[in-house]
């Protein structure tokens, strides 16, 4: 049973938080150069960003340096920027439709792709539920969780905090869990079991952009897709190819310096479907995901059916994150090594 709980902790830790948001902003200039200020006061830095600066419904792509200033008349990672800072290919400024135009589309794939490409490194406060039915060692145990996620982005400084309660059902009792990210480390505390994993968010983001893992994502793992409208809001329903989705998840984990394979573990997604709702401004107000997964370590395997739902409470300047103490956390690699020894 102890091993079962540890496998449950591993599955829970690997379930990424959901959140897609979008904001308007405006260009600002000082004696050093131009930067783009979001409505919540934050600004992009060390990253590419599509911006509809003149409100014509068409966005251009710009690169911002580590201080947040727009880069111009040079080449970044093989991509040319013109004298106005816009990305160009073969002398042509690259553009795409902004949300104001796309929201009128009858093509759910176009809407999903646009929302997926929108900037999500902003401040957000959301409540969530996550219900799991886990089967291992001949036992099936339902586990219900509920909690809150906050994320705060100030320039290049990312703070993330999750608090949740896990009802263990037949195992008895309620387990309180928290996780947070700060200063290049992800921390996870499950009922006093404190783990940490090194993860340089900004470096991983830059590496992902350089490798094309963000800008070239064509959502090819999406299968069936449909949409419904309710006033200004739009709901998109879809199914996803689990194997292709797992390939992308593995790529993202690897650029963060983390690999399940290197730890002697394997994970597969057997089924995935979801739905998300965006308001008239393109801000995601709700997301739902249903997923079937199998996680293995040595001879121990856990089959998991997972349902997650997130409802957004606030975005922007109203969100502030207070990071807990980082004392007493064990490195994730050490924990996984112990897990494999027990499973052998």
C-alpha cells in the first residue's frame, strides 16, 4: 500500500496545470527602446510574441530581449527581424489573424490554434478539481482532489503556487498537497513528503522556441473537434491522439532537463478528450480534460483514469503569489531512485 501511495504521488506530480489566457496591451518607449506592456503591467522578455499593435486585426511577431526591449534589424535563432522589429521571411513581414478576427470564424480548429498560440505567461488565479481512478496491484481506488492554482509573471520572474486537498477514499483521510515554482526549482509537498525538481523555466522556454517546439506546434494530435457558441463565449470540444500527445509532453519535459526514461519509468496516454471555453476577449474561463494513462516503474504499474476541470477566478494585476519556505525538500531524482528500488 505504501508503494501504491508513492505511485499516486508520482502521477499527481506529473499532471500539469492547465491555463490559456490572452490580453491586450500597448507599446511603450523610453530612451533605450520599445517594449510591450500588457494590461496587467507585465511585459514579454527573452521571448517571441505575436502582437496586434495597431488594432487592425492582424498580428506581427516580435522578439524581446532579457530586459523586455524589442529587438530589431538583426537575426535571432535564424529568424530575421526588420527595422521595425517584425519577423520577416524572404522580405515579407509574417502575419496572422488576431483574436478579434478569428473569434468570428466557423472553423473550430482555427479558433483552437489561435487560442493555443496566445500568450499564457500572465497572472492567473483558478480553482480546479481533479478526480482519479487508479488501478495497481489488483486494487482500484478513486481519489478526488480540489484546489487552487495561482501564477504570477513579472518580467522574467515566474511564481507559481498550487494548493489542493486529496480525498483518498478507501485509503482513508484527506491528504493536503502543495506545489510551487520559484528561482529555477519546482517544489512538491504531499502530506509532508517534500520533493523538488530543478527546472529553469525561462531557459526551457528559450530552448523550446529555438527548437521550434512552440512556434511550429500544428496541434496535429487533435482528432475530432467541434464548437458551440453561447453569446460572446465559445466552447471547443476535441479528442486527441494519446501517443502523439505523449511525444510532445516528453519533448517538453526533456528540454527542462527531466526524462521519465532516464529514471527507468514509462508513461503512456491511452485516451484523451477535452473542452475549453473562451470569453469574448479570448480569455479561457474554463477547461475540462478526460484522460487515460498508464505509468510504470520497474514491475509496478498504475492505470489511471483522470478528469480535470479548471475555472478561472481572476487574471492580471489582481493576482499575487506568496511563495512558501523551500526548506526540507528532497531532490526528485533521489526520490525516483528509491521508488524503483522498492518496486524491484
